[in-house]
């Protein structure tokens, strides 16, 4: 449904019992998934079954990956059809050997960059990254907000000065208007909580319409 509605990349979460970077919407959906027996292995199975024609990025925390087995996870995720992985609680440089194993795999290592990242830290923070850079638009956890921060453009430019990778903006973007504003300064826009809320309402048509509206807004913003 999301692919047909115009998404360019799909982010799939592997649920974790302590999702510190996520707000109430993702926390709630994560707990619901865990309560129904969702596991890393099952997530990979679902990705494989979906056989999507657009890239899939797995977003999760380090613990589920280590519990699965890092090297096994990287191999199985690629075999399932994933193109990249985003480990939200693995800062650049925190575990060089683990990072080396990820970058040596077929999966892109997507880096998260916070708006508080200093200029001195920025070049190191994007080192070894591939695929794209995920700019967190604001401090705090995931979740819907009223507006896109006014300083997003300056943070995008800072990142572009140290890496040729595309920059996608996420955290707090939930409406077509916000997506269009973000797309005017970034290469991509990430929307999670708003879509999960729409899916949670049980009406797939509402969720599909939201994706179509967001996709159209992003394309209009990038013209």
C-alpha cells in the first residue's frame, strides 16, 4: 500500500522493549507488536514476503540485532530484501569494530545526526555512512509536532558541507504542509508516527491517502 501510494523508501522497525528515541505513538505500536509475538526474525520474514520494488531500511536498536547475532542479522536482512539499517542507539565511533562489520556488509549504514551535533563532531559522525543521512529535525523523541523547526535548512547545509550523501529530515513531520516545507531544503522527508496513527485507526484508505498527499507534497517542495 505504501509503495503504491508513492513512497520512495520504506522504513521498517524491529520492535524493542525499551525504545528510548520514540514517542508515545511508536512506543504503543512497538508494545502491541511485541505482545503479538513479533521478533526480528519475523520482521525479516515479512520484508521477504512483501517483495517490495523500493528500498527498505530497517530501523531498530542495537539489542535486538545483537540478540539475533550481528553478522547473521546483516546477512539475513539483505537476503530478505533490506537495503540499509539504522541503529538508533549506536553513535558514530562508539563501537568501531561493530561499525566496521556493518559497513563491510551489503547494507547501507544510515547515520542519525542531531541538530546539536557540533561542527567539530559532524565530520566524524557521518564517517562510514552510506545510503543517506537522517537529520533529526528537533531534540526529543519521535512524534507529531505543529511545525518544522526554522533552523532545519542551516543544519542540512552543515551536513552537505561534509558529505555528498542525500539528507533526509525526520522526527515530528506529520502533515503534507510540513513535508513540503522540509522538502524545500532537504533531499528526503521521513514520516513515521502520523502514518502509524492512521494505520492504528484501522482504515487503510485513510493511511494510503496520507501517503499519497505526503508524497505529492514532497515532490512539489523539491521543484
